[in-house]
C-alpha cells in the first residue's frame, strides 16, 4: 500500500502545482501570443507600404542643392551660417524619406513597437504611417493595455508575496538577534542551571490508559453517565483508527467512484485562483525606503549591462533610459541602435514595471494615510469642545 500511495501523492502534488501555476502562465502566454500576432500584423502592413515622394521632399532637395551651390571656397567665413542652415533644413526632413520601410518594419522591429504600445512606453521613434496601421494601432492598444495591466497585477501578487516573506523573515531574524543579545551573560547561565535542576527532579511514570486519563478529567466527571460513555466510545474509536493505519483519502474514493466530482473540485480551485488576483498586492506592507532601494539596485544592474551592446550609452545614460522606460514615460530622446537585443530584455522590463508599480502603490497608500491623518487632525481642532452641565 505504501508503494502505491507514494506515486498517487506525487501525482496529486504535481496536479496542485500545475493548477496553481496555470492562471499565471495563462496570462503571460496570452501576452506573448498577442505581441507576436501584432508583430506579424504591423510588419505586413507598414513594411509593405509604398513610399511616395511628396512635395515636401522635393523642396527639401531643392534647398539642399541651393545651400551647397552657394558655398564659397573659403569655408571659415561661412562655416557658422552653413551649420545653421543645414541644421534648420535637416529638422524639416522626415525619417521616411531616407529609410526603407522593409528595413524598419522587420519582425523584431514590429515586435519592439508592439511592446512599446501595450506597455504604454511609446518612445516615438517608430510609429505607423498608413491609415490602416493607425486604426489597427488604436485597436491593438485598446485590448493590449488591459492585458498588460492584468499581467502586471498578477505578477505583482507574486512579487508582493516574495517581498513580504523576505521582509518578515528579516524582521524575525532581527528580533532573534536582539533577544539573544539581551539574554546574554549571567541570566542565561542561571536559566540553564534552573532547567537542569528541574529536569533532574522529573520522575518518569508508566503511561496511563485512556480510561484513567478520561476519569481524571474534571469535565468528564461532571457530565452524566450516558454522555461520558458516548465520549469515551468516540475517543476509543479515534485512538483505534490511529493505530490501525492511515485512513483512505476521500479524494481517491471520489476519483474512483465519480471522477466528475474531482474535476469540478479542481475547476473550482482554478476559478478561486483567478478570483484572488490582486489580493496579495493589497496586503503588502513594507517600508517605502526598501522599495526605492530595490528599484535603484534593479536599474543599476541593467545600466551596467546595457552599454555592452548599446555602445553609445554610458552608465548614466543607460540608467536614465531604464528609468524612463520602467516608469512608462518614454520621451524617445535616447534611441536604441539594436532593439533586437533589447527584446531579450523584455522580461526585465515587465518585472521592472512591476516593481515600480508596487512602489507607486505603496506611495499611494502612504499618501492616503497622510491625508487621512491631516483631515482628522484638522477636524479635531475645529470640533467645538463639549460643555459639561451640572446635574
């Protein structure tokens, strides 16, 4: 029986783990599929569009030809004027005049664009030009942003649980260290001596039977004879079942007799997991300074890694870029030369946005508590003092 029960327990444990992880994996997988579908859609629409040379492009070429024709042989005299004219002229140029859409809207480029859409970062260096692409971008963001927030909330529960457990374990360890420091010296030695004396005076007697134990209890003596007999009989049966062996699992009996009941129970547990999304995040209570420190360390690690493939960025620029990305500001002033490599950093972006989201949630709770204290303090000052009249 022991050899057959162990595989059954292992299967049940694997099923419990699977159904517990299923909601989280479902959200993440749906977001990944949604991003890949959007990449295929935008690469097909925006990459295959025809580039029409507009009137602005012709004017740009004419002005450039005019500036180059009027240049004198002596560049030192007209250098400042030439720089100003070229600078103003290049500001009027559009990026689509010099870039092939197929080179810009590759699968990885479109996937990077989709990530910037549903994460609400929106750098601004890649954007749809065609009307169909703009309409589909609005529709894509309409469904992608709630899905992204759902993933953030779901992963926020996991991170909140991990952070709260780590913080509680740290507090327990801190309290144990303080207790050990307080309980040092003579007090601990005296306590050990008292324990040793007490242990030496203990007399070990033979184990009492269940009838003697029950008779010695005052609660059983006070009750009538019939009630005492019923309780004694029930306790005897419970003790007999403990010695005969482990009772059969009711879930196994349900699986063998009616598997639909077990399936219904499993599905109800899965539904409960979906209903619990966001509950752990509301219970999180850690110091805001700890969250700020976690964000600083998290961004610093990425700022140290990112310049390895983005050679134009140093540590400070990479730190600024990661902060602007994780806070979903996304100015677009710092552009990436290799967005394909940054896509492998997408997991870092999602987890980082999660940490920032948790920090904002904690800051919001602290602000609400501060406003409540201020309002209650002002209300207590304005409340008139109660007059006590003599009886």
